[in-house]
C-alpha cells in the first residue's frame, strides 16, 4: 500500500504543467487552503503557505526548484505591491505623533534580538559542537539577520481583519523601518566576523554598503513616485491610474534589482511620498492597487511554502535553528516590550506588540544568501539552511500570533469603509417590519392623516392580504392636494406609483439593497416574500444613517485608544 502511494506521488511529481495551468493551480489550491484555515479561525496566510508546502519541494514537488526560479518575477512584484501598500501607511502625522516611539521600539526589538541570538548560538553551539570561534562568528551573523521582520505575512493579517488603532499603527511603522536596521547590523556583523575567523575585513565596505543600499533605495522611490504624480495629474480614468501605478512599481522594483539595493525600501518610499504629497489622488491609487493585488499575494505566499525543503536539513542545523528561533523570538518579545514601555506607548502596544514581530522572510533570506557568498563554506551553507528552516516555522506561527494580539487589543474591524459596512450587514438589521403602509382602497383624508403622523417619505400600498401594489411618495401626496375637495372619492389606488419590480430578501446584504436603490433611482426599497406579501420597508436615509453611525463608532473607538 505504501509503495503504491509513493509511486502515485512520484508520478504526480513528474508531471510537467504549462505555465498558465500551473498559475491557475497555485491560485486555486492557495485560496482553498486559505478558506479552510479561515474556517478554523486561523489567518488565511497560513493556508497559503501550507498549500505551497503541499505543492512544493517537501510535498508533491509540482512546484520544483526550476519553477520557483521562473516565477521569481511574480514573487518580486507581489512583494513590491505589499511594500507599496505599507508605504501608504507612513503618513507625516503618524511620524510626528509616534516618531520617537517608533525609533525607541525599533532599536530595542532589533538590538535585543541581535544580542540574544548572538549569545545563544555562540555559547550553546560552542558548548555542544566545539570550534567556538566558528559558532561565535555564526551567531554574530545570525543575530544580525534575526533583527529583520518580514512585513508581508504580518500586514496580510492586519488587512484581512481590517485592524486599526495604536497597535496596528506601531506594527506597520516598525516593519517598514526594520529593513534599514537589519542592513546596518548585518554590515557591522559581516565586518567583524572575518576578523574573528582570522581574515581581513574592509571597514569602508561595511560602512558604505548599508549607506548605499538605503540611500539608493530611497532615491529610486522618490524618482518614480514624483514621476507617477506628474503623470496621474493629467488623467482621471481609473484604468489609466491603475496601469501607470503598476508601471511605476515595476520600474522601481526593476531599478532596485539593477542597482542591487533593497526593493522593499524603494516601493515603501514610493507609497510614503504619494500618501503625503497627493492625499486625494493616493486614496484612489491605493484602492485600485488593493483590489488588483490579491492574486499576487496568494502566489507570493504559496511560493514561500513551496521553497521549503525538508531534505536539506541536518541534525546540527536543526539544533542551531532551534537556538536561533528561541533567541530571536525571546529577543523580539523582550525588546518590543522594553521599547514600548520605555517610549511611553499605550498599554495595548506594550502588552501585545511582542506578539506581532515574529515573521521573517524576504530580507532575512536575502541576507542569508549574501552571507553564503561572503562566507563560502560551512558557515555560509549553515546560515542558508537555518534561516530557511526558521522562516518556515515563524511564517506559520507569526500570523496567528498577530491575530491574537490585534484581537486582544480590540482593533479588529475598526479599519472599515462604507462598503465594508454595507457588505457585512443584512437587510433584516435595517428594515422596518411595521412600516406606515396604506391600503389601496384607503381614502385620501386617511392617507393624509398617516402622512402627518409619520417621518417617512415613501409609503407602501398593499391590498387586504398585505400584498404590495405600489407606493405613495411625498410628490404623489403633494399632487393629491389638487383633489382634496373630492374627499373620499380619491383613494390610494388613484395616486399610487408603480413599485420597483426587483425583489430582495431580509437575508440579503445592504450592499445589494443599495445597488438596487441606485439602479432604479429611488429612495426606498420594499421587502416582500415570494407571494409579494410585504415583510418590511426600508428607505435609503435609514441605510445612510446606519452606515454613518458604524463609521463614527469606529472612529470614536480608535480615538479613545490614544
């Protein structure tokens, strides 16, 4: 039986799929994995990664090493979209308010994680395996890499649960700035490690490299953001805004690759410049990019899982990876707590920020590859295996921890739009089940009496079985005054207007209800059953008031958090 299963897996692994079918498979399996994990109340990003493991080198090997390399441009593009959206959160007012707090937390969580990994890997590695110099040098390099925090998985959770508040603001600020700190720490570590190993190191290179990467990344972002703003000031069409925005992101990513600098820093700079220089225009850009980007996010995280390869791990690498994981996790948590407390951050940030900085991916993996090139041999190979192995673990554990933190901080669902409220609310929450309706044979005097006692603008007209026959509007009531001298000779049937024919149930969303109201250009919506019996009535004004109250509640709650 086991042999048959193995043969089946091998046959599946050897199937060569065309690129279009493969992309469809990745997206389908990824989104189905996300839905499964969402039902288990686990963030969708975990489902994407598990789907990648199933399809990748540790699973069916449908996505093998060659395919992963072919899809690298898609990966870069997805990472660029994520970085661009994060940059859009870096508003001037946020830094004016939280700048000092961000800096203290950033230095604390990054440096403490760096020291924890350095000491733990160096001390325990030397104790268990000997050759202390090598393990202290390895610990130094891994400590620098440990300071990096991956924004992609963390921000995906924040966007999925529509979080807003001081914790969300702090997390977005820290993950946006972490790249620069990681580069600086790695430059310092890579200049000291060769000296520890008995080689010569260039101090000039160690200082100039991070300055070059950070400076050039910011410069690229500035150039393409300014160019994008100038172009889009001439266009108002949504399709052109989207195309030019995507082009600018691709140009920035490509330029960063050519110049061999951090891509994330370039696109984050683009997003930050846009949100601060063109507030109105940037809202449209970020809205369009957000609606366009989901398939690329799915592809990115599925490929993260597909890259993981269980076959290259060794016992010693696993042990060091455990030391690294413990040191990084405890260092991040302790550093975030101390930094938040020392900077006077709100209580929710002090308490829950330590759970939000576990994820590592792009920058950490990039630095591990750079380390393998600078330190070829056992140290470089060990770094790649350890970082790859721990990236897999923290990418699975990180998102649920972020969800736990923002849920406990009560920031879930506060970053809502009018459309969110409409989509998530059923018609049954708004409808008046006992509206001031009139019977079709009711005389005009009685109708005017109902009108004088109600705030409604439109009145449903029903027969004796309460089947909807039409509506009487304020305009039709106004016209009826011309016939007031006719008294009881004028009845509701004479002045009523035809009703919209589109039927909607109480279980439908308010979004669907508003779409019908807008389509027929009316201010009301009757709710009827299959036999046209009136179940309730709703006016557009009631929808507007409900949505406004929900948005105001969210704003007030965020404001109360500090």
